[in-house]
């Protein structure tokens, strides 16, 4: 952030969006990992899938909150982290949608239940792609890039 540069409203909106996504990701990640631990005695594969997805979501949630805090003060690293996390979010959402739509039936009912849950999650992931696209769009606007010290400085 350049000294004396006021934070654009767009960045403030992204802060709120990132905090919401971060908190939800952490809650869902912890719940997924806990559920994986509960189904462990019934299916090792279901446990592995749930715990892995839970940990990924937990880490993603921490990253969302980290870049939101950086956005508040216009830290240059937070702009880069925000773009990386948004792109990763879109890629992982598309991967989960693909997994849910192409997963074969398993003889293990616990695995089928997990895949059904991922299918439900795929519906939600279709919606979560939107905030990530908004983040990418907003971070590439010239006035936002300038705020983070990434764009050309205005001519004086």
C-alpha cells in the first residue's frame, strides 16, 4: 500500500468475503475431519477421503483469513496470496464437481455415502466458484492493484 492511499471499497468487500469464506471453510474442514475419524472403523477409504478433504478445507480457511488480514493493511503479499488461493479454490471446486459426477459405485457403503456427500458438496462448490471469480476480477482492477503497490503509479 502506498502511504496515504485510502483502502478502496472493493478491497473492503473482499475482506468481508474472505473472512466469511475462511470461517466457513474452517468449520466445514473440522467437521469433515471429525466425520472421517468417526467413520474410520467402518471404512479406511472413507476415512482417508474425509480427513484429507477436511484438512485441505481447514488450510484453505486459514489462508482466506490470512489474506483478508493482509488486505486490511494493503500488504503486497496478500494480493499475491489472494490470487493464488482464489485460483486454487476454483481448481479444487471444479475437481470436486468432476469427482462427484464421475465416481463409480463402490461395494463399500461408507465410501458411497462419502461420494454422495461430495456430490452434494459439488452443488455447493458450484456456488463457491463465484466468490473466487469475483476475487480474481477485483484484484486485477487497476485501482486495487495500485492500492497493493502492484500497478503503475498515477502520474503527478
